[in-house]
């Protein structure tokens, strides 16, 4: 769960588009970032 929001949400959300952030729904903070 922690790896998902730091690896997927942070890297995908910053490198890709905000739409990719939804791919990682392990934590609510992930969708907010």
C-alpha cells in the first residue's frame, strides 16, 4: 500500500497525466496529489 502511493501515484502522477494517478487507488492521498 505504501509503495503504491509513493511509487505509482507520485511517479505516474508527475511523469504521466493526472489520469494515471487514478490507477493507484491504494490510498486517498494518492488521488489528492
